[in-house]
């Protein structure tokens, strides 16, 4: 019986993860759950999965349910609670399903314990890729990616040698605005940006998909996961989201992984790898789908994607600045404080103004994240 | 330095194979070459590759060049020469690039010697799959498929476990007649049938592609190569021939191998496996290709494909009867003795009339092949 700790259990990935664990209940059980503030869903999850520990990050939300936690389940609170749970709970697999920079610290604790990290939190590798990669090696931990793109590449690389990879081809749906002109970005509303054609996801990642920053973060993540430079990572728009990504080898052969746009498959793979376990998920019916199309992304239109490539090439804390500025800009857009077209402008300003530390340690990364947020918050 | 024996060096696969060996000349050399009757090209190949032995199957063609063979190269003649060369030549890899049933006997000799068989000759597995598979195991030989479809599946299975395969999805271009009505088959000419949209191949296999018997033979071949029953092997029409085939696993994940329609890539893979070696073959540019399409084959229209599935399910010598009848019918069509629409009719008659031996040995297979050919030849 494998024990799974789910960091961020009420988000889209977390809920899908528990769904997968239900299907695999003879081999997997839940060791711990953490949420930000959705305590209502947490209580349901506690009843169904009987975790030993739960963490509520928001302190006032935590206080409201402290009387409702069943015996045998410990309630921890706040950032400290997240760290304590990641450090002390008994688990085999750490599902990093929390969105944003805040997922970094508890994930680092799981890595230090040499656990398997099923990684859905992009920011862990985006902001601290070099440090995380080193820490994984030192502690014999392992990262199995959960993002459908990186899971696809991981699957295509099984039995292959990284040294004979010519390039990675990340596919991108192009998001809700793939067929819009750049001028449309001046008037794009929050509702329009949240209307993703293929994937049902949280609001932060859906906006990132509309700006294509999501793909930019994935390029940086792929760089650290697979050890390849930016020039060996390509992005192709594939509106149907059926080919989840591809690997091209030095002999010209390309391997691709296909599936429906459903996170349950890459989540299950990250839990069961190297095994594949039978399930009743819907199957991909290519004749019914009919056509898969591909075209190159317009980097002039999707400036965030270009900014991400640039930040990866710059290195140091540039990806951290990129990510922090993007998090603030996206939340400002969601609050209707800025236009959609202002998102790349704010990120670009931050990359220009916040000092880049080319040899960062964890301390300077946390500091850089903080400084960048402060900087972007005071721009307008 | 690996030594390669090329059975059928002047056909399409053979010429491509020598082309690949030229590119890999620091690691591979030619041990032997065999041809049917194209001695002019053989002499050029001898000058370029310096084989120790060559075989000319056609005796009168052989006599004409016996004086032109350079010193240090032995000339053997006829079927006996093929066997002797396969048995006695020193080589590491046997490239079975000869078309038709006649490729079986020398391939069996290479298997008995425990060699790597780079297998392009479909008939070896179609007519004698059970015997060949057993012989491969007993002699620690290995078969690496060269057909682009089977090479694709082989590549997708690297690092994966055959037990978790849910189905194989063989792609088919649909051939030159994929968009024609069945009624067109009554008047289809040899030139029309030889006009394949994607692949440049020999005439036998191009006609097989027009009838989709080629895909039928590949289904049977896939059955023996990967040990899966007919109901786990699916055919999908994919007119662009970019996805060469796919594997669907029990978790619903699909892996595909993509490349341009060029046999050099699967040939190189069969030679260098498990390595992948850098080359300068043209690369696949998905944005330039734009669209990949898929639909289900019409088994009522492509009767040969249905006959092949039926023969696989029947077992015994049924695939041998199917293959022999098809070889005779195709040559009759190429000689304009029968209509295109008669090809499945002749095969169906042979399957109906020639006795099926459900536990064949090599002797009964050779006998079945002979009897079937005689039967089909006397029908009209």
C-alpha cells in the first residue's frame, strides 16, 4: 500500500488525484491533505480518505473547522503547518498539486526526505530549477511530472537515452485567444480569458494559457526536468490537445504521447510509474476526432511565451522574477485592475527593473520573489 | 565493425539499406549481397561495398556476369546459393529485404545461426509465424522489424511491458484508391494502382497497398512480432503517412512514432538498435505539414484487409494460402490477365478450396504455398 500526501487537494489537480486514488484503492491510500481555505470540500475528503493529517493554510478558515476534524486526524495550520506536515507525515509519494510559488517550500521538504515527487506545481522548477535538481540528486528523490506535456515527454523517453534527444516539442492548445488578433488583447475580458476550449483548470493556469505564459513556464520546467537548453525546446500550437508533447531524436524519429485532455491519466502515471495500471478512463478515438492540426506560435502576439524563453536564456533569478511578476499581474487581471494586454508589460518591467542574481540560493530566490511582487504591486 | 548481409540488395529496401550503410560506414560494412536478376546494379554495389559473397538467384543472369566479379568476392547462384550464403557467410545482421515467399528459406538459416534479423520480408512471419517465433527463441536470434509500421510499434514499446498493451493501432495510407468507390475497382488499371500517393516502393507491395492486402499482411506480422491476438490489432487510415503506427496501453495512454515516409529511418533503427545514431535525413516539420487525418477503413471496399483478418483468426496455413494466392493474383493483375477487383476473389477461392493444415510444419507450409499457387494459376 503506497501512501500519498496531496499538497493542494481541493484544486483541479488535487481533486483529480483523489479520484485516481479512489480507482487504485487497493494499492494507494491518502496520508495527508492540504488546502488553502476550501474547508467544506476538505471535510468531505477527510470522510472519504481518512488521512492522518490535514493542513489548512488560511488560519481563519482553519479555526472554523477545528471542532469537526475526526479523531485520528491531526489538523495543522498555516505555512508552518504545511512544512511540518511535509516533514513529519509518513508517505511514499508527495503530490505537489498546489498552484504558485507557495508550493515550493513544502515540496523542498519532501525532496530532502528522498520521496517520489509527483510534480504538478510548475513554480518549483521554474523559480528554483537548479537548486531543486541538485537536491533531488543528493537525496535520491525522484520527480515524475504531472503536467500532461511533461508526462508525455517522460513517457516518450522511457527506455531511451537523453543524450540522443535532438529536441523536445511541447504542444500548446493556444488557449481561448489562439484565433484572435493581438489588438483583441486590449479589450479581452476575464470571462473570455477563462473560457478555455479544451481543459477545465483553475483560474490562474487558465489565464496563463490565454497569455501562453503557461507554455513558457512549461518550457522552463522542461529545461530542468530533462536537462536540455532552450534552443532544443520547441513549442507547436496543436488546438485539439490530443498529442500532449513529443520528443525528436538524433536519427530524426519522433515519439509522441496521445490522450484525451484529462489530467487523470498523467496523475495516475506519476503514481504508478514504472507500472501502467488498467483503468476505465475514456479512450482516444482518432477516427472520431478526425484531424490533428499544427502551426507555429506567434511570439509577437504571445509576448509572455517570448519573455519566458528570454528568462530561461538569461538564467539566475530571471525565471523567478518572470513567475512572481506573472502571478501578481494575473491576479490583478482577475480583479479587473489591469487589461489583459498589460500582463506582459508588467512582467517585462519587472524583468527590466528587479535585480537578477545569477547565482541564486534559496534565500535569494525567496527574497527575489518578495521584491518582485512588491515592485509589480506598486507599479499602478 | 558490424557486418551486414543484404538479402535482396537491388530492391527498394535493399538500395535504401546500402544508402544507410554508406552513412554509417565507420560502424557497418557489407558482408554479402543477393539479387534476383539485376546484375548491372549488383556490379555497381560490389564496387562500392566490397562484399565477400554475392548471390544471383536467376541462373542465366548469373552466368552473364561470372567473369566480371572482382577477386575476393565469391559468386553463388540460385536458391542453393542463397541458402549457402546465408549459412556460411560471416555476418552480424541479416537484412531480409527480399520480397515474397522466397525470402523465407534463407531467413530461417540466419535465425538458426542466432543472428539479428532486420526483417523487411513480411512473408517470413505471415506464412510461418509460429515456427519462426519459436526458432528465434530457441536460437537466441532477434527480429527487429523494418516495416515502418512495425518499427514504429517496436520503438513505442522500448522500455514498456508487452503485458500492458491494450491494442496496436497500425496506420495505413489507404493507398492510391482510398478515395475511390468500390465500383472503380472493376476498371482500375495497373498504372493507376502503381501510383502510390506517399511511398515509392516495388510494384508487388504497391499493388498490395492499393488492395490494402499490404496492411492485412502487416496485421498478421504484428500478431507474431508482438504476440497479440487479432482483436487487439486495429487499422486506421491516415493518408499523410506521418504517424507510422501507435500503441495504446491499458491506462489509456497512446504512444506514436512519427517520421517522414522514408524507409531509411526504420532501416537505420533496425541496424543500430538499441542505439540511435545521428543522421542528416530530412526532419518532420509538423507546422509545415499542418494536418494529420484519420478515419476507419471500409472492410467492404477493401476485401483483402478483411480476408487477412479472417486468415489470422483461422490460423494454421490460412495465412500461407492468403499470401500465396495474393502473390499469384497480384502478378496476374500486373500482367493484365485479371481485373483489380478479381484479386480478392482469387484469394477467397483459394482460402475456400485449398486445405488448411491447422498444425503446420515447415514442410507442409512449403507444400501449401506450392499447392495454392498451382490452384490459383489454373483458375482462369
